[in-house]
C-alpha cells in the first residue's frame, strides 16, 4: 500500500508467510552444554539388552520374526516384529518424515517399532535383539538407501523398542519413490540371541556336581519342614531353589544367535505411501511447501478440529505439532523501538496542496496484531492432547483454520470507517498475525488517541473481534463452525511474549557422587531484549528429551522453578538469583553432599533454576532443551507515555507551522530608546516541545523573516492547528558593544511573532 490517500479506511496486511512461523508457546531453549546427543540411543539400547545370564534357554532355535517359542521351564518367548507406527495414538499418518535441516539438506526419517506378534501369550517375553540394520529398497536403484539406526524411548508397554532411522536423500527422488513405487519397503534386520538346550554337553564332573547340588537342596527343604516350617513356606523355598538351579544350568549353555529379517512374515515393512491415501499426505507437506507445490496436497482432510474440555485443537501436518486457537489478539511489542507495535503517519488527501489547512490532512495508523495464548489454559490443553494422542510434549501453534475475518468494532463503523476490500464491515486476515492500517480524519484520530491514552482514568483501548472458520467434520459438504476471538488494542497491555531464555547449565557433578534421589538442576537466563520492565508472577517449566533426528520430544519431565516470581528488563537492575540449593539429607556417617553453586548472570537478567519433580526422573544427560512459559506477565507501560513515544517516532509528509517574525524597532531604528540606540540586530530562537530550537536573525536591513517549525501528532491530539501553532521563543540583542544574554523562554500561540529588543 502506498502513502497516497485514495483508499478506504481499513486495510489488513499479512505478517507471517509460512506455517511454522505461526505463534507458538512456550519459550524453548537451545541444547545446553550438558546434553550428550549420542547418549539417548545408547542408554535405551543398553536397557533393551539382557545380560548373558538372563538370556532364555529355548527348546529350539528361532527362525523368523513373530515366532513364539518355549523355554525349558515352559515360559513363552517371541521374536519381535518390525512395524511402521503412526505419528501418535489417534493419528493415521505413518511416522515417516521428509524434512530439511538449516543447511537445506533433506533427510528421510522413519520410526520403526518392534512389537509383540499377534496371538502371542500375554505373559510372553521378547527375545533380545541387537546389531539392527535397516535399508530402503525400491524398484529404482537411485531410490535405495541405507539408514543409520538409533533407539528412542518406547511410547507404551506394547512397544518393545522404537527405532529411529535416518538417511540423507534427494527429496524429489525420494518423494516420488514413496508416492509411486509399490515395491518400496524398509527392510529391518537383526540378530536374535538365545540359549539352546539341545546344545548342552556336560562333562562327568559337571553332571556329578549338579546332582550333588540338587540333593543338597532337597535335604535343605526337608530340614525346614522338620523344624516346623509350613508346607507353603517349603513350597516357596523349593521354587527359589529351582530358579537357582536353572541359572546354574544356564551358565553352562553357550549363547546362540540367529540373524533374520524382522518385518512381517520375515519380509520388509511396506513403504508405498501414495497421496491417494489421505493420511499419507502430511508426509509430503514440507516438500510441497519448499518446492512451491500446493501445500494443500500435504493436508489430510480428515484431520478436523476436536472440541475437548480444555479447548479446541487439530492435528497439524508437521510431526508433534497441533493447531490451537488464541485466547485473544493483542498489539505486538516492537523490541527495537521499545513500544507496542503502533505507528502513525501524516498523509495528504487527494487534491490538497502542501499549504492546505489542517482538515485536508489525515493520519494513517498501523496496528500490528498477534495472537496471545494464555499459558495456564494452554498447559491444560497440552495435557489433554498428551493423553489423547499418546505423545510426550506436543508443540501448540496457531493455524489450521479455513478462514479468518476481522470485524471492526461498532465505534469504528459509527464514525464512518469502512473496511478495504470487504463487505459488511469484515476484512479477511491471516489469523496467525496481521496489520490493521487505518486512515483517520483529525477528529477520528483524536477520539482514537483518547481511547488509547485518556487524560484521566484507565485506558479502555480499542476492541474488535476476529471470526475464525473451522472444519469440525470430515464431510467436505458440512457447514463450517465459527469461533469468535476478541481483539484488544491497548498500549499498556501488549503481547508479552518478548522475554527470551537461554540455557546456561554448568557441567554436572560426577554421577558417582549424587545422593540417592538427587538429580542436578538446570538453569536458564531470562532477559528482556529492550529496556522495558516486565513482572512475572509464575513459570511453567519442563525438561525435554528430543529426538535429534526429527526434533520431536520423546520424553519430558516436569520441573519446579526458583524463583517463581521476578521482575526483569531494567538494564541497570542487579541480577536476580535463586537462593542456593539446599543440600539433600545424608545418611548417618555419609559425607555431606554440596550441590553446585548457581551460575552467574549480568545486570538486568534473571537466573531461574529448574529441578525435576517426577517420581522417576529422566536421565539429565539426555535432556536437550528446556521449555518455559511465563504466567501473569505485567508489562510496565504507561499508555500516555507510549502514545507520546509513538508520536515522536512518527513521520510526516511536510506538515509544518510557518511563523512570521518581525521587529518594528529594527525597521524603524529612530524609535529605539537612547539606551538601545546601538542595537542593530536581534537573534530569535523558536522551539516546540523537546525539538531543537530554530534560529532566525533580524537586523535593520532585514527586519522581517519567516521560519518553519515541525507540527506533530501531539499537537493534533491537543486540537491545535498549523495556522495557529503554539511554541516557545527567546531573544537576545546584537549591538556594537557586544551580544547580550538570551531572555527567558516565553510561550505564544499564533503565526505572527513581533519581537522587541531585550531591555
């Protein structure tokens, strides 16, 4: 939109071009120094392995995936089956991700679950599997690829292991192969370990020793009975002895292994994922977006808005991302200017001259509006999605709506405002953030300014609403649902999401020294990017364990935060620190453990300490980032001061006040009194407000002059006019005996200033 006024009164401009630029919460830090990227998979893989003495003894060797076998004591074991899971419990989209990193390198990422085969007894246990490899097979050789394989935490008890597969790819080639090649498959291989009872061959000495041990155990049970032990107690003793005998026997058996394909039926896991199957479409969303294709091809039309008790939400086409609705719209905060995102500009009406009267000018006002998400309500919705979807820590963002319109409030319509390119007072907007551009008459802007910053009383601001159209049914013919979101434009209550966080956790103490139940805390530095004070009354925090490949949180831990309330933003304020961590209770005689000291932060910054509150804490070494959301934030702004600042930063298109300065005495020096007879000139300084003074010099040859002084927005709001400006002036005499002192500043209203010498 240009700066020539030939438009209606209201225009909406988009702010955010891409899906992932949407409003989201909370603040998530980058990975800290304590994070060990390779450790997550190593820890989980180690947990999945059985020590050699616990590898079961089978009656026969395993031969294929899904096979159920019996051990010597009749217990059931199975070979896990590799399957392709969906992204979440309710999702139908396979856990396949075609993603690009910051350098533009595309990768194919796949999750594979090793699960219990259908029909296996409930008490059956999985056989240990290691040396897992995976490759993508396809008809065309350029589409085949060998994956790297790491472990992720299993999502539930039904999954024995979750594998994360990754390989760099040519995105165009891979997208085409997955969509069109019916032979595409992920082939997963592994080595299954067991002990084979048929392979044991005892020496005479070993067999004699085992028989002696068995006889000794029977005699021990009989002595227990003879001493008064009950039959039940004797039975339990015999059971324990039997298990000990089995363990002794197992130690004599060699560990066997069998390499096999782990896919269903001993084959590969199908990876033919055509977009004709609607749940497959989100796999290609990012590729469609980056390649310029229609992003709607990456949307699953069956993913509709879900109305839960905690609010509305919808599955996004991106992994672990869910669309939510804002609780209201607020003015964005401009951190560079240190003000709410409002700007003003004086513009001419068509046909008006540069010297035209004040009523030929209008004021163009821009409001940048962004969604505001209430942190505590958002946390309730996150908990609901976590339970329903079976994900660890869902990312909540704005998006997913079918349409959005801004409906200007009644005060705007009543004063003659009309929406540009709209009907019925509604303007199409991008609900993830938009600008409102308003062209006002002087009278209209005066009213607007008084609403934003009244001379007395609290600011009421300006209110409107955004109407969102939502698809709540998979039936494409069904009517859209509508939701109303309030718009609240207030200079003293802008969006409060400008605070930043940075993880600064120091190295952990030696784990061997950690007391029982203690885990090292995490730390984050909170600061304001501008010199504006914000009061925080609470913090919602979590420690995130993130899959390094997909960026999806696979585990998290809730955390207590200290301090819980603080002020931040004033650069000269001393740093805020939590109290030192208390030493955990030590057992009698044990050395006292000293927790690590708090890291240091600078002036104007706040250090917050995060301590796990989970009964079963996560390994702190695999925590990759911290999530913090600030509640009850109050931004310390005065509406009148902010409006004045907006006016100061505003620019005009040449609107000035011209002042004519003259001196009758200099024009007629014979009228000067004898004591001023040597005065031949007068210097005059004129200024308005805090602007720099403008100087004009008069003398006997030039006794008249004119000067232009700026005419600002504050003057307009005060109902002043350029033809009758209010300004201050002072003067001094210039004489043959020297230049005199300036007179005190005097205030005057008008465009003609008549000057007399200083007496």
